C-alpha cells in the first residue's frame, strides 16, 4: 500500500535525491513532492514494521516524519 509521510526538513531537490539514493534499495521507489508544505514523501509500505523502519531511516538522514 502506498503511504504518504510529511516532513518539514526537506528543502530542495538535493534533499530529495539523498532520500532516494539512501532508501530506494531498501524500500523501493520513493516519490518526493517538493511542491507541498510540508514536503511529502510517498513510498510503498507493506506492514507496521516496515513503516517503523522507514521513519527511523528518515530520521537518521535528518528528515523526521511529522506525526498527524
């Protein structure tokens, strides 16, 4: 299931490229929408454990996910 997460720390295409380069091997295709505020990251998430890992990896990159 595709899931969209929000992060205020993503600023530009360089941030987007870093997220994709760092995480696509683990999580598959990642879409980053730079036209929204906060920025949106969409990724295929199959279970709670994978979602937890994705949020952890994003935080380690410096892009903490905003919880609704």
